């Protein structure tokens, strides 16, 4: 299955791509199905299962589902309009999506958190239903939010990952080994292969404009995060720290007193700014998920601000290379914390960022693959155990450390010639197997790990 760079990098809303964006997208798809249906609906119901139930409150899954059924979409999300819509729905117990009559929907009664009935396809499952005036179900669909804002119906999940109805692409690599072989045979870089594949589905102008738009939203998110302080919502009383750290770093500039390792604080600061914005429900870009959204932008901004010779004209090369690596991980393993733990989120993000950085620092395809392998290998086994189900602890700091690992991995790879002992494909497969073996309480259910060993309020 071809995964576009714009599949890997999607503009959306926090705090979670799988638990916030995914349910909103699923609800929008259900409304489209309802519009095509010959049946006349009177009301709506929804049930959340697995991880969507266990950490749904902390991830704003209930809010996202209600807003999705009201016609909201992540890419065009407006917080003020959403708040007004939620208040109206709570008062009137109706949603009024465009192209449909007013539909009865009382969030208190018609949205169920089902903790006892996991769905078979994926840990992030939800059922959406339309009913007639008697309350009988006339339309029903199971959706799975499979990470990074990707949503699949039960039938689509059963069809498998290789389903792709789009135009043929010139370089259909499904593994790191195939990718490197195509680079060697054609003399193209990984970004070149990815760009050629994208051109099979869109124009060069659309691709370049879209990539720069992705970076603009990423960079704006960093900037907003560096400008705001105060407590994050959710009840943990976690304070934003990026702004204060940034101010201290700026004050130290030019004093010739800073230790060399202070550069790590810059990377952490950039990453934490993004994830504090995400935790507050702000606009972010999946990279490849919301929970790991800070790693790649922090790495890219570090390169632009601190590495000699860096230029914004090479941002598309960075993003295309990163997307190629992210596509391999998603296709052959997972980017979902509910499926494989945080190794699949921050680990994947670090691999993507390391690959992109190596590419724009003129690394060979072999060095790019090596950098991705190093970064992912040293996140193997990382659990997803958010305290109180919020994307705050340990998620915000973890993105900072992910960025540091990404830069270190790129640096190590660039010091070598690209030959190395463990292939990226082997690490991806190991991550998949580790995710399968990992206990469910460590996979975004908040039933184990830090989530039960620190106070929740």
C-alpha cells in the first residue's frame, strides 16, 4: 500500500492522533455513509472499546467523537466553534451535520465507554450506529483508529495493508532492503524515490506547496509552545516548561559560559513546546502521531538554527526521507501506541527524524538507513503508560529525549560508511514482535507502569 508523505504528516488537533483525530475522522466517514444511505435516520449512538475506552477521557475521545458526529474535521478544527457546538449539543441533545436532518444524540446516554468488550481487529475500536424513531439500529459500522490519524473499517482492516486502488508508482519499495537496492540501481536518493512516487499521484507544485505548509504548521506549533505557560488541562496540574527553558537559553546566548551539552536543552525545548501545545488541544502535525509530534519538528528546527549550511529549501528533502522511513515502519509493524507501545510512536518518530537529518547533512542512502536503524533500535521495548490517560506524563519529556536520540543516531551514522550489523528491517520486525509480546497494560490503557505508580491528581 502506498503511503503518501501527507498520510504520514497530517495537520490535526491534539492531544492524540489515534484517540482524538481518529475518532473524529471515523465519525466524519460515518456521516458520509449515512448521507449515501437509503434509510432516513432519526438518531445516533456510539460505543468506544479497548484503549479508546480506557484512556478516552484523558485523550478527549468523547469530545472528538461528539464533534465528529456534529460535522467537525481535524484539518479545519476551530476550538471556539467546537466549544460552542458542544454546549449546544449538551443543551439540545441533537447534532446537525451538514447534508443531514437534525439527529438525536445525547452524549450522556448515547456515547458509551465499553471497558468490557474489546473488538477483535485492533485495540482502538469504536462502533457507530444510526437509529430510526423507534430506536432500532438501521446502519452500523465498526471503525479502528490504527495510529497516526489513520482510520479503517472492519472490512478494510480485514482486506490487509496492501490494498491500494491508486495510480501505479515507479518505485514501490516495501522494505529497507528494497529501498536501498532501488537507490543503488538508479543513483537516486531516498527522497528522490519518494518524490517520484508522490508525482504519480499529484503535481510537483502541489507536492512542494504541501510540504512547505506541513513545515509551516510544525514550526508555528513550536513558536506557540514557546510563547505560552501555565498549567495544562486534565487535572494533573502539569506546568508548561518550554517557555521558561527557552527564555533561560536565550539569556545564556553570547555569554560563553554554556556547557556543550546545552544544545540538548534546545532540542528538548523545541520538542516539549510542540507536545505541550498538543496536550492543550492545539493544532499539530502527526509525525507520525500526535503523541510523538515533537520529535521531528524539534530535530528539523535544530538543524535549521544550529547547523552551518542548513537552508529551508531542503526541508522537503528532510520530510520526504522521513516519510519513506515512517511508511516502512507503519507497513511492516505499527506506529500505534495502543498496538506496540511507545516504541511505535516516539521510536518511529526518532527513526524518521534521524533519517531526515542524515539526508540533509548529505548522508548516503546507506547512512540514512543506518541512522533510522540506530534511533529505532534504542527505543525497543518502550511502553506507553500515560498517567491518567493524558498525553502529558511521560509523553512531553519523552519527545525531547527522542529528538536528542535522533540527532545522536544521525551523527553516529554520518561518522560511518553506511555498513552496519543490524538492518533496519530487522529492527522493525523486532519492534513488531515486541509489541505483540507486550502486556496490554503497557499499551496505552493506563493500567500499568507510570500510570499506576505515580499520583493521578
